[in-house]
């Protein structure tokens, strides 16, 4: 049932092609028989013609009707039902007799009957065919209508489905939009919640930071107070030590044995206090127990000084009593002598006249003062060759140098590396020798070339290139060689040109910041050339020759053992002292973000330590003059009252002690500098110092 109702449009239209071909074929067959125009305004009206074709009993009208019937039969097939009338006409025409004159009538009648019969038969067939065609057309029409209905139903269904799909899609779209809006609202709400949480967290963080900052400020304030306290105790302890030393110096050596217990106590306190300071420096922090301990040391020192004062008062009282007794004895003796003189005046006038003279001479004779200081007791703090703090620092630097010196000896003794060593030396010597205050760019260029070498980059040397990576010991070798070259600038260029110290010091500080080992080697070579910059008064060891000992102090000997002159030695030491002082006060310019690797506190340590040592002729005055001329202005601004006390100590006790052993030019220069500072109330800015805008 369902299969009958389903029609295919293509199946219904396949017969129309056959009808078109059949109509064309019939038209081609009738075309030779029709001479008149059958289409258009000039066509012949064939319906008016009743002419009978010659030789046949069929009229032209009948033939035309038959032909029109065939033409109208669009569903007729030339292959299925051929037109019989056409064959009849042709057969009649071919069989027309031409000989008998009577044959025409007989043949005409029979032909007419056959034609009528044929026509009737053809009409019947035509009716049947038309009926069948109409039936087929009706069936096809019904199929087409059914197909149209099905198509319309499918179309309506498709439209309905499309409407439903559109409605569903619109609903889904609206739902998606609603979901998206809800998600956006939810996301906005969550974002707002997160933002509020972040704001609250940020507020808490800011509060924590402010609390930490406040605690940090309080901690820094507390540490600053602790540092000030330890500085005050340190100054108090130094003052107490100086008071003890002055007391012993003033009392004289004849009473030194009375202070043995106090000396032992002072030595023990000094050792403990130095150990306390070393612990503070190592930890970079001051604690309250350390402050309390320092206060206890100062209290014990004050107690020792009180005991010394009491002993001195006892000694002074005893001396006063002895002096009064001596004066009483002298008075009694004088009275006795006067009585004896009066008794003998009458007997021996000359002897009586001489006796008072001799007596007066005995009373008024001045007590001679020693021209030099008494022999120093090695237990006295001021006669120590080096302080424990400086000795520890010196030994650390020396051990560091000797360890690497032994390691790099392999490279220095290798003959195959001679060219490599030469290129390294050239890569260092050329920029170091060219350092000057020509311009900021010039100074940075020299620093960058030296820093590039120590960083492991390839550095061009003439036509070749060199790198510390060319040998496993190349880095150590170049670092030591560069430090030695910079120390050599002290006695080569700075000793004769004081203003050259600061550009060289600027590069040294920059390299020291980036390469700490360079700074240690720099100090090691500086101590080797001038141990007084520790300060360390190197003693002469047992069995050490005089030449070796002088070499350890920095003296140089020519071939043949000829020692350099004293003024040449002092000139070189002055250049080294100015270079070291310039490094201490130079502001880091290459990398200002990093702290100074060897700052002003080291200058204060050196100055206080050398003033706590017993002075040596020439060298001490020379170094102190160069050091104060370079660092005095900065030490004065930093340490203020403590530095003023230091200058007063230098002006008083130290120059007094120096005057006993030194009367040369260095001592005169130091006295002139101190007199100028006391008169002007300040130190001048050192010569050659770079301005802040230079780097």
C-alpha cells in the first residue's frame, strides 16, 4: 500500500521524451505531402478542402483528419502502432492500374469501402488509444497529484520540523545566553569576592609589612643604641687604658714593681675586651649580654685605675713625707753647720766662709733628667708590636696569600706557558698604567677591560686574545698579578703624584666589589710591602740576618747588597699609605648598590692601633701624615668627638713620645699638620679626590 503511494517524479516524466520523438517522426513523414503553409497568418484552411486524392477513394479532408489525429496523439508510438492510412495510400498509389479504362470504377468502389472500413477501424483504434492514453494520463495525473500531495506533506512536515528546530535552537540559544549571563554574573560575583579577599589580604599584608617595618625600625634603633653603647664602652675602656699608661709613665720605673698585680689585671682585661670586640665583629651584631660584659670590663678597669690612684697617692704621700723629712734633716744639718760656722768663725775665717758655699751647692744642685725614655717593659700594652685584632686579620690575609701562591707556582714555573703569562701580564699592565682622571668614560673603559679579564671573557692583546680559562690556574694567577700591579702603583706613580691615588682607588674598589679575592690579594701585597699598614712592628727573629729583616720591613736592596736610601724608602711607603687611605675613603662609583668592601672603619682601626703602639722614628710620622691628609676630613665627620680626642692624644702624648726618638723632617711635618688642624679646626679635602659628578 505504501509502495503504491510513493511515486518518483523521474519515472512519471520518462514517457514524455518518447512522445516528443514520435511527433517529430510523424512530422517528417507528412512534410513531403503538405505543400501549403500550415502555420502563421498565411496558412491554408484545410477544413474547407474536400478534394479526393487521385487514384484513391479517400478525400483530402479525411486524410488531413487522420493526420491531425496522429499529430494530436502525443502518446502514440511510431514503433508500436504505425499509421496504416499512410501505407494504404502508398499501396493504393502503387497498385493503381493504368491499362484498363474500366478498372478505375471497380477499383474506386473497393478502395472506398476499404478506406471507410479502414477509417472506421482507425477511428475505433484511435478512440481506444485515446481512451488508453487518457487512462494512462489520468493515472499519471493521479500519481503526480499524489506525489504533489506527498511532496506538500513532506514540505509541510519539513517546514514544521524546521520551525520546531528553529524554535528549539532559539530556545537553546536563549538558554545558552541565560546560562552565559548567569555564568558571567557568577564569575563577576566570584571575581568581586576574590577582589575583596585580595584587598583584605593586601591590607593584612600591608599591616604586616608596617608592623614588620615598625619592628625593624625598633630593632634597628635598639641595635643602634647597643652599637653606641659598645662604642662608648670601647672609648671608656681605651680612655681607662690610656689613664693607666699615663699613670705608670708619670710615676717612674722605680715604683713599677708596686703595680705588678694591676698590670696583670690590665693585660687580662685587654685580652678579654679585644676578644669581645672580635666576637662582635664576627657576628656583625651586638647583644645586651655583650654590652653588660663590656660595662663590667670598664668597671673592672676603673677599679684597677682606682687602685692605681690609691697606690700613687700613697707613693706621693710617702714621697712628700720623705721630702719633708729630708727638708727637716737638711734644715737641722744647715742649722748645725751654721752653728759650727759661727763657732769656727773666730778661729778659721776662710774655712767658715767656704762651708756655706759648699752647703748651698749641695742643696740647690738640679736633679738631672734622662735624655731618653727608660727601657720599655714588654708587658706594657703600648709596647706590643701588634694588637690581637690586627694580628688575626694579618694572619688570615697572609695564610690566604701563601695558600694560593703555592698553588699558582705550577703555572709560573711552566716554560710552555711563557707566552700565556706574557699575554696575561700585558692585558693587565696596559689598562692599569693608563688609569687616570681624564674622563669618566676613560676610567670606566679601563675598569671594564680589567673586569672582563677576571670574568673569564676573551680579551684582545695586540693581535692575540687571552682568557683566564686558558689554564686551570689562570684565574688565580691573573687576580694575584692584577693586585700586585695595583700595589706597585703606590710606589711608582702615587709616591710622586699624590692626585693619582683616587682614580686608581676607584678602579680598585670597583674590582674589589665584584671580585672579593682581588681585595684579599691587594691587602696581602700591601702588607708585604709595608707591614706598618697593618699596623705590625715586625720583630727580628732569632737567626734572621739584618738584610732579611729590613726586607721584611719594606726596604729594597740593589745588587751587591746596597740598601736604598732612607728618603727613597719613606717616599715609597708614603705612596702606599696614600693609596690605602684613598681606597678606604673612595665612594663606590662602579656599583653604588653594593657596600664598600673596605670602608672607613678600617681607617679608624689603623689609626687607633698605631697610636696605641710606641712610635718608631721616621716611618710612623710619615704614614700618619699621609693617612690624616687623605682620611682626616672623613674621619672627623664620622667619629666627631672621638676623633677630636684622638687628635688631642696625638698632639700631646704621642708627639711627646715621638720627640724623644725623632727630630727629623717627618716629625716636623706631623707637628705642622696638627698645628694647622688645631688652628683651622678642620682637615682640608684631600688632593685629587674625584667629584661626585665624575662617575
